[in-house]
C-alpha cells in the first residue's frame, strides 16, 4: 500500500455531520484545485451512506460548477429523492465557501438476473506487463516529454497508468482521437462494492478529457489551454475486483465550442466490461495578452 493510496481510502471515509450531511477533505498536496475524480467519488460515498446496503450504484451523472479549494473541507448534502420498490435515487450537492461546486445524481438497484451481453475488449492491445510505467517513460524519453505532462507523471498518486500509444506524450503530432491506457491502483482496494465503486469513479476522471485534444496535436497541460471537466456520467455494469490492471479504452467523437466530448470503457484484464463513462470538458484556447 503506497502512502497516496492509503490517503485516497482515508479521504473517501467521509465524516458524518448530521442527517444527510457529510464532510470530506482533500489530500495534503500542492494542487491548485481539487481533482474532479475526488469530488465525484466523495459525492458518491455520501449518497451510498443513505442507501440500503443491498442496493448498489448503477449510474451517476454529475456537473462541475466551480473549481474546488484544496485547503478547506467540502460539505456534501444528500437529498433522498426516492426510495422505490426496485430503484433508489439520490441527489448530492458539494458545497464550499457557501456555494455549490458540484452536483451529482445517482441511481441504485439491487442485483437482478436478466438478459446480458457486452462488447468485447479490444484484442490488439499490448499486455500491461510489456509496457513502461510513467516514471520509466520519463527515464527513457526525458526532455521529449512536455513539461506539463512530466510534472503530472512525477507526482505521487494512488493510480498508476501505462499508456499504449506514446506519440501524444512525446510529440505534438495530430492523432486519431482515441487511446487505450492500462490503469490500476497502487495498493489493494477493500472487497466492498461501495468502496470499489467509489475508487472506480475516482480513476474514471483520469486522462479522459485529454483524449479530446489528440486530433489537434495538443494536450490539456499546454500553457495556452484552459481545461476543466464540465460534466461526468458513468454506468456501472458488473462488479469486479480492482486487484489488477484495467484497460481504459477511450475515443472523442467531437470537439467544438471550446468543449471536448469523450467516451470511455473500463475492461478488466479478463475482458469483463466493468463500466462505461462519458464526459464533456472545457478546452478553451487562451487569448494572448494585449500589448
């Protein structure tokens, strides 16, 4: 268990303040704003705390409204919208400095047996054991890795990633807006479906928005790009242990209006489709200062 992974599990253990009211904190890091995946995961945990344990999240939809402040706690207020015979619906608002910074709606269902199919995992993807880690890539390519990406890769994080296609990270070549990336936690995740869903929601926000910049030979870390998640949707298809590499396959059908749209699928190494994701984010070109 790395220190970063230990802290992730700790920040997902929200403090209960009152009925339907929870408090979360951010990692003690020098980040300028709260990572979106953290807010999604903590809001999901707050919703889970008000739902019967035999009902599990099957979908969530969230909107980011303001950047989060890493220096102060986040208050999560849960609205128990509906407890139906088959489904439970919750709305969560994340609040800082008296303002909403994020809102989430999530739906929960007890496991049922029914029709089932899934799309297959891509077959032409190299196994993660054959790929270099991000730190190994820094050692191999050195100065070829742009500054913003280098700083991101050098951080101690609870998630480890191995990109399959390296051109985006070592050049400014215009590429097809799609990628496959192996991703896993840097420590074990408890065998609890609620915690596993929250960790999966946390990691689902990683690399997704950046894929919408591939077609333009850009990256979200470029100094002249203002990038931020605007919304995030996720569907949880199958419960699966998070004890191995997960393939995150992504594609971006459209970028327009200073917004990039990206879709993702999360596959276990054995080919099980665990979850699907969709996100739209801000990709705004900053105007040069007027002299």
